């Protein structure tokens, strides 16, 4: 997650992300593009598919339990969904 977080926050100085960044965030906010694999040491690794290459997966995080790995995926999806939502600017929550 550190690499993905760095890539998604390093563009904070730009007002809007470019099309490639937006497409990447949209891809990562879809749970169908994630999977969990078990490593030989018993840990679980979360991976996200590469939208440009077929059957290419990028490792993201490692967790001790399957539940922890699923929670990490849910956290990543939530993070990228909020980034996409923030592109539209602030929301009006109450007017007087």
C-alpha cells in the first residue's frame, strides 16, 4: 500500500488528476480487481491486477490473517473511492 499511497498523494499539488491517474484510481476502487494469495510462509498477500496487462498482478500488502488481508483491500478501495469523489470538490451539506 505504501507505493500506491505515494503514487496517489504525490500529485497533491495538481488541481485535477490526469486521465491515466483517474483510470488507475477507478480500477483500484473496484473490488473485482483485487485478490488475496497465500505465501509459502503462511502470510497472505493482497494483489491488484494491472489494467494494461492481462494476468499481471502487483503485490500491495502482506498480512498475517485472511481477515486482515480482506480488511486491507477494503481500506484501499475506500481510500481510492474517496479520492475519486474528492475530484468534484467540496459538497454542500447544509444551506441557510
